């Protein structure tokens, strides 16, 4: 499995980290799966120190957890962890939407939406997710706070994971027109400059996706 990570010239540690991240996001590495440094190092023909540093990078992004007596484990989020991430997302994005006024520039949001449209036509799930997240990052950017925008970026790796889970289960990216319309509703609400409407549309969207993710993850572990 790990032989699918291609090593090219640049930071080997970062390339391995990027490869592991991609394999977690697209499901080749399963939730709860143990990442054995010795196996990874042997398969990639790299030192264990290199692999260890790469795993630490992925762990810092939230997709790997350290479990006592087991080592590095691919993240299998609990319901409370999902709620934690989405609560932070909810407050940041709804606060940003509520801050909308006649003076608010939507240039970055419009640019992100245009990039999203292009990505949708590509059919590339990785690209679509990145441009989807860029729209929401631009919405948080309406607050005009670099610190809050930086904090939102700390959520992006976990949000990216959730988006891939949704795309895998619901096959959302097979219907680009529906996805475009959904995001256009958010843009249209912001364009009204009505903070109440903008907040409601953003809030409803986040809650809908949060609940869908909670159900999908819950189905992994039926009682």
C-alpha cells in the first residue's frame, strides 16, 4: 500500500507526510489502522527517523493520533471530536456572515467561488475539496482578523477529512450542478448584505453537513 507514495526531489519528510495524508483522506489507510514505522521505512526504503518525522507532521495536522502501547493510529473520530471541530467552524463562519455590511468587500469570496466552479468541472475530488474549503476560508476572512483566519486554518485538515468522507459515501462530486447551486446560495445570501439572512444560510449549511458526518461516522460503529 505505502509503495503508492512517489518520492521526488524536495523535502523527503514532507513528501512522505503528504503521501500519508492523501492515503488517509482517500481511504487507502483506514480509520484505526496502525502506522508501523518499521514497515513504512522498509517499503519506502527510507530511514525510520525520516518516517517518524513524517508521521509527526501528519499527527500535528490531526489525522493521526498516538495511542499508548499502539503508537501512531489513523484518526477514527469520535462524535465529540466531530462536534468540537464543527462547533469551532460554526462560530467562526456564522460570526463572519453576521458581520456583513454594505462596506464589506466580497472580492475574495467571489474569486474563491469562481475557482470552485472551475474545480467542479475538473471532476478532481482533491481539487474540489481544496476550492470548497477556500470559499469557507474566504468567508472567515470577512472578519478581517489574521489570527482568526489562522485559527480556521488549524481546522482545515480535519474538515478536509470530513469532506472526503462525505464525497466517498454520498458521491456528491458526481453532481457538480447541485454543489455549485448549494454554494451559490451562500454567496447570494452574503450579497444581500443582510446579516440575519447570511448567518442563517451559513448556519443551516454547516449544521446539515455536521449532522451528515456524525451519522456516517456513527454507522462505522453500530451499537
